C-alpha cells in the first residue's frame, strides 16, 4: 500500500448514469475496508472548486446500490476548464487533506482529470459512467446495460400499440456519435431496422426494407434510430419521408429522451460498479494513476486514460449481421 494516500476523494461528473451510486458505494466501502478516509465531493469539478465536500464512511452509502442518478450530484463546470479554476480546486483538496481522486464520468471528465493530474500530480483513477458505452478500454460502461433494459422495455410497450394499429414506429434512442444502444436494444426488441451513425443505411435501402417487411406480412414495424444517425434526416423528417414514399404505412415517432438515463440499475451494472470501485481504490493504493478501470473478457482491467479518451469504440459487426438475419 502506498504510504502517502490517506484520504481519497470520490466524485461523479458529466452526464449521470445508472450504476454511479453503486460505484460510489464501492469506492467508499473499499476505503473503509482498507482503513483510509474517503471524502465525497459534490457536483463534480464545480463542487471541488467550491470545497463542497462531505466525509463518507461505510454507513454513508447504505441503501444506494439500487438507486439511479448520483447521490453526489453531477455538474458541468466551465470554471474547471480554466487554469484559475483548477488552482482553486487543488487548493480545496489540499485544505481538506485529499491526496487522491476517483472520478466517475465520461470522456470529458477524464480529459479534465488528465489535465489536472499533469498540473498538480494528484493521482486519479477513472470509472467509466455513461449510458452510451462509447469509451475505449472497456466493453461496458456503467449504465449501458440498464439503459438497454429500459429501452427494450419501452419498445415492447410501443410494439403492443404498433401491432394493434398496423403502424410503423420510428423510435429515437440516445447515442450522439455511437449506435451501441440502438443496435443492442434494436436486436433485443426485435426491431425491423436499426439506424446508427456508424453505418449509413441510406434512405433507398430503408424504403426497400420496409416495403419487404410489409409484403412479408408483418403487422407492425419498429425502426430504432440512434440520435446521431447519419441519414441526413432527423427522426421526424424520416417519418415524413417514409410516409411520402410509402403511403401504405401509418407512421408515428417516439423520442425516448432522458428516461434512458434514469431508473434503478440492473444487476449487471451493480456488480460491474462494485468491481470497478474496488479496483479503482486498489490501483490508487498501489501507487497507480491516470488509468481508467474497465472490463474486458470479464476481467477488470486498467487502461491509460489518455488512450481511453482518444480511442474509439467499434460497433459490433457480428451483431449487425445477426440483426440483418433476424429481420428476414
Ligand atoms: P458525458 O459523456 O455523459 O457527457 P462527460 O464526462 O463527457 O460525460 P462533459 O460535460 O464532457 O461530460 O465533462 C464533464 C466536466 O469535465 C466538464 O463540465 C468540465 O468541468 C470537465 N472537463 C471536460 N473537458 C475538460 C477540459 N478540456 N479541461 C478541463 N476540464 C474539462
């Protein structure tokens, strides 16, 4: 164990995701187990700048493993992106005796962590918390599995009404730059088409596919569209385009929005968060820094944050093939 680290600060930053509370709980309890102090930092980097800290012990995190959101709150801080802001944050950490950090967030939060570490040499370990699953160095980010379950649940419900009225539904799901939610939830919910940013299906092929689908006797159709899809049309324009070119369809749109970020975390996310929190604290105590905890081949791994930020996740081509076969 590193002799220097006596108090670890933990915070959540950027967009919240289900499983963040389970990760906070894991970090706090691992600190207690290792007999070192733990400080909760509220509202991400902004709370760090303002010294919004609260000591946490094993009992401070009772009954939060099942809760969505983050008890430490999250924030986006413009001030932390300035040298002056980061100096204030460092001074607050010094005053509170915090000598290492665990940041739970996305790539923006990790970028801030890396810059801060370079300037002030405060050891930092990252835990990837985002529903988009768009972070290199981990097969799964915290919240992704829960978001998939939420989306599949909603699509199942929409399918009930779609098939009762023979309708075609365009369902927009989250994913600005990546289609992991759309592809996985689309396959899980039996969508007829899945539009993702990584693959431009093209409007012609979409029309052909929908036509085939109707001719093959399907009574309803679901098209899952990632918000960052590159067909050049948003989900409402897509609906109008299809209605215009395929009047056989009665189309509707449903934009799922922020509900995808909420809710009680799935068992998978709770277990993942527990494993990641333990690894984050252990890594700090072993003298490591600027690494992100991930899961690869069901093993908990560490990847340099610099790589995690720069690398890009790849869409699962095999799953795309499965999707094509399933929509025969
Ligand atoms: P999500 O993927 O859900 O959006 P995120 O962690 O990427 O999560 P961001 O809003 O991009 O969310 O970043 C969170 C915070 O990290 C910012 O509000 C800012 O305080 C800090 N941050 C981001 N980029 C930088 C940077 N270049 N320098 C310093 N701090 C940064």
